[in-house]
């Protein structure tokens, strides 16, 4: 695991003070690894994450929100580093009043100003509403704190357009250092501005005084002339002349003032046009500004300007405003289409998707862009999954000719447990198996395994954002994270409730596709015929080994845990749990099948090296192979939260039980094959003996090859150990790992083992007892011996001594291999010899006195010699043999019999020592 990153540290902000919506640049250390890593940004306690733009790990650009605190820290929170700290602070200033003609990059409430502008009763020219400098002198801003001024003039304002205007506040704020003479000048300027109201009408009078005087003089002359003439004719004539004079005066006046008035009207119209352009330049420049901001990607500015224009000119009746507003709507429609295309474009980050959805919502785009984005993302995920499958299927078919043997972990790429065991000369029973596994095989994984890892990684990289997008859609946070735009949030929640079932189907379709694609790669037999064409297509030349399936189970489990962490409902993930169960079951069955194949190859690994207990490494190899196989299944057998037991289904229990019994039977067949193999098929091996054994009687020369009888003895010794230890240990391991039907497995294995043991034992007895039994009758009657006509016994005859020597040889051979087998083998050999001897005695028609004594001597000598190995059957045979003889009548015969027996035991003392040693040993045990 990589070391956690340091928490973010803010070391600088520029500017360090400003009003709300001021654009600031934050600098520092560990500010995140990318846009998705940035999860929190507050300035003066206000969440500014919505406007944050991550530039690098040391730089973030955002806009300051409307905070309550005047001054506060800048706190950055990231996924990788957590919540950070700040060494600098930001001061939030109160916004100043902005004039009508002042430029502003933020929204300005102009309703009050427009109301004043349209109030015709006041008669105030629009340009005189808020002069920039009413006193007409230089403004010198003081450094008096705003809070102190508010406390000094409660309820007042420094705005001279306000009803609560305070002249003292205005002078302190703007002219605290102005001299008295300058203030006098300001008073004169104010008076001039007040007198300008009457200058307009007075100027018209001043400009036309000469004309008025000329007209007055002309009228006076006409009046005097009328009085002098005194006649009507003259009166009529003068009247006509007066009219002519007036007409000429009028024409002359028009001629004199037409050019001046024309220029004045043109200037007024120009001035009015300029005033309109200046007053409404925001609207006239808006189409061009929209295009420029779209090219720069400043969609927030475009949206703010559009909202402002819509509120001001959306319902205007002025034709020129309608024309320009229509241009604005055309460009906004093009912006909607552009943002929708970007929203539906894949691949895309969740941050960008939310941003584009908010933009489209603010632009009142038709339809439901958020749901369109969810649908497009759903189709994109499905397409990615199927493209992933197709690419790996093609790659597998392209590489199958070159790398066909790479599909199994049990190939030469990794050391097998059997190979590891065979490298050692002998293994101590009970020791744990240590694998020398090499990691090189990891780089040659089958295409199906790589595909599953890639597929799950792909789903886990796409589905969380898909799910988070839906959650944001449900709770309305796509449109506001600060309880703003409640109407849009309510509409979003309503739409989400209506489309909840549709989204559930989308998630289920993704889950079904994921599961079926994995089944097509690993469990194609679980798909229907139609599904195999869509989700399959893999070349299954050889099935994956249990270890690869275990790796796949782990991969799918991790994917399921990651999906559960997203709080996806369990009913949508149940199909993945079913897949995990099927993979676990298949992994167990495949592992047991491969284990049976490994055990079958154990016959090739037998080195016939025995310890002082007569055991080879074969039982230990078998046990360790089983243990290693079960240990490799531990993670598969263990149930994770939410998983069912692999043995919950009866069919699985039966299949596992049969495979387990099959594994035991394979090893039993392996033992039988080794013990009954012809001599020509046996690899040259040497039988080693533990020379430190205190009970060592003899040993086979190290250069002599094993005989078939010795192999039988070794197999019998192994069978004995398997019955008493190995099979019981394996049963405990089965129970420890939760296997069902362990008693059935053990019982069936024990029965097969006992049958094999009995067959091998009968074969060995046949090899050893038959020659001894067959030599008795020829030995008894050698030299034409006759029980009816024989000399006085002088001792035990040679045939019996030879039989005893052969029995001693069998004892030595068995003792050399395993002293624990001696009583069993010797008892059975004695039974065969005693039975044959009893038969021979009963077949004799009659005995002479010397013949009866000779027969009793030999029967008693044999019985006393092998007394330690007598069984009820052999005792019965010896009793029947003695009963077939005439009884000794005289004490002399009894004494002679006793002397001859003692003589025999004395002369054969060395040969009979093995029976005494066995007797003492058996007495000790």
C-alpha cells in the first residue's frame, strides 16, 4: 500500500479581500491529485466547490460566495489528504452601489433605478440620476471602518439617492481630508447644478431677442402708417402689405433658423441614440459576448448574462430590443445543443456531467438532460463490456497457435506439489508442505482470467460514477448543493421517483451482462444456447485449474464488496452472489479432479526408500498432496458476508463426496499397481534400512534390487500406516474444511484399503508359505523313510530344520521391512505349516513305536520353536497332529523325547534367537 498523502495546506490567496463573487486564485501544497480528488472548498465558511476549478496540486481558481463572516480561513478538503489547513485568510467586503453606466461582471439589481428613470413627474434627466462626483471636487476615500460609520449614523446611508441620505457620512467617507477652500468650491458647484434646471428655457429666449425686436419695430411702423392714411383703401392695402411683411418675416425667420434647428434636432437625435446605446449596451453587446465566452468555456458568465437579459428584455415591446433579444435566444439555443452534445459525449467524468446538467438546467433546456445522460452512460458501460470481451476473444484466437499450453497453472511454469515432494529423499510424516512456488507464472495468466480482471476493473471504474449520478438525480443535488433552486430540485425528485424502476432495470442489465460475460468465459455450460453466442466465443481447449479459478473468485468477491460499498440494494447484487457460488463449486470440483490426476502420478515418484518403520514417502506424499489441495481451497470454502455455503446443495455434496472417494481409490489403485508391477517394469531402486534400529536383524544389500515379495511387504506396511494414521488425518482435514459426508468417504476408503491389504497379504503368504509347505512331505519321506519301520530317534531330522530356516528367512525379510508385520505374517505361515503337518500325520495309516516317537519329537520341536506365533488355528492343527500319534507308554520314551528336544534347542539356539527376540519384544509391547 502506498503512503497516505499530506493534508492540503493553503499558503496564499490573490486577492486577499473582495466582495462576493470575486474570482480568487488559491495557492498552496497538496491541493489534490486531480479534479475528482477535490471534494471540499470553503472560504469564510461558504462552500465554493461549485465554482472551483482545479488547476494543479498547488493552484485552484474559484469565486467567493456570499458568506456571513467578514473574515475567515480557506479550507481545502481532498480524498487523498483529508481536510486541510490555511496560513492565510480572506476578507469579505460589502459591495458598493454600482451606477447605471458603470461596468460590472456580476448581477446588478437595477429595478430601483429603472423605476426612477420612468417616473416622468419628477422631470429629472436620466443622466443626472447619479453623477459620479456631485460636489465636483477630487474624491479622497478615507480609511474609516465601515462598521464604525454604521454605528455612528444608525439607519442612515452615504448614498445621496437614498431617502435616508446623511451628508455628514458622505463627507467623512469621501472628503475626510479635503480642505475648507475646496469645500467652498463644492458649494458653488452644487449651486450651479441647481440653477441648470432653469437655463434651458431661458436660453431659447436669449437666442431670439433680435428677431422679436425687428418684428416689434415693423408692427409699430405699420400702425403709424394706417393712422396717417385714414381711408379704407389704404386700410385694405396696408393690411395686404402687413400680411406680406409678416409672411416675409416668417420666411426669413425659417430661413435663418432652419439650419440651426436642423443641426439641433440631429444633435438631439444623435445624443438620444448615444444615450440609448450607452444605457442598453449590455443587450446590444450580448450576442458577441456570448460567442466569445462560449469559445473560452465561460458558460457561467453566459448563463448569468442570459438570465439578466431575460429578466430585463424578455417581455419587451420595443422592436430593436426584440431583434437583439432574438439574436441572444438563437445563440443560447446553439449553446444548449453544444452542452447536450458534451453531456452525452463518452467517456466523461462525473464532475463534467454534473456541470453540464446544471448549465442545461439553468438554460431551461427542453426535456430531462440528467436522465438522457444516465441513459447514455448506461449504454456506454454495456458497450465497453462487450468490446472488452470481443478484444480478448480475438487476442486469444490469435495467440492460441503460439501459446496453447499456457492455460493451466499446473504446467511447467510453476513447480507442482508432487514435483516438490519427489525432490526430497524422504519426508517426515506430519510435516507441513512448503511450496517453492515461483511468481513467474503470474505473467502468463490465461486470457479468461485477464479478461475477468479487466472486465471487473472496467465496471468498478464506471459504475460508481453512474450510481452517484443517479443519487444526485434523486436528491436534487445536480441542480443545487445549498438548498437553492428548490423548484428544480422538486421536479428532479419527482422525475426520479417516476423513473426509479427504469433505473433499476439499467443496473440489473449491467449486472446481468457482467455475470453472463464471466460465465461465458469460465462457465459456458451454465448459459443457454442463445446466450452462448452473445456472451461466449472462447476457445476452451483445456479447463482452468483450481488455482486460477480461486484467483477469479477473489477478483469477483472484491468487485462485489466494492459494489456493496456503493449502497446498491442487495437484490440487484444477488446475481453476483449466485455467480460466486457457482465459481466456488466449480473451483472445488476442478481442484479435486486435478488432485486425483496428481495422485495418479505418485506411482512414478515412488523411490522405495523405507524408514525404520517400513514406510516409504508415498503415504506422506499422498497426505501432503491432499492437505495442499484443501489449503488451496480454503479461501473458496470460507464464506464471506452474504455468501452461502458451497455445500448447501445436495448435488454439490454428492459430487464432492464422490470425487473425494475417487481420490482415495486412485491412491489405493496406485499402491496396488506398485506392488504388483512386473519386475521388468520396475525402476531400479534401493532399499535403505535404518541401521540405528535396535531391533535390526538383518538387511538387504544396498545394491540389490527389490524383489516382488519385498514390494508386497512395503505396500502392506504402507497400507497399515494409511489405515491407522493417514486416512484418519485426511478425514480430520475434510471435516476441518467443512466437507459433508466425511464418514461415508472414510468408510468407503477403508473398505477399499482393507480389500487391497488382504489381497496383497494373501499374495505374499502364497509366495512364502507355499514353498515351505510343499517341502514338508518330500522331506519327511526322503530316503524311503517309513513310519512303521524306523530306527530309534537320534534327533530332529533335516527337513524340519530346513523348514525352520525358511521360516526364519521369512521372519528376517519381514523384520527388515517392518517389524510390525512380523506377527501377522509369521502366524499365517505357521498356520499353513501346522495345517500341512497335521494333514500328513493324519494320512499315516500306522506308526511304530520309534516312528511315533520320531513324529512326536518333530511336531513338538516345531510347536515349541514357534510358540510365540501360535494362533487358535495353528494350535488346533498341532493338537490334531499329536492326536493322530500313538501315546507314549513308558517313562523312558518320555525322557528320551525330552532329551532330544533339549538337544535340538541347544544346537539350533542361534537360529532360534529371532523367535526369542520377537517374543521379548511382543512381551514389552
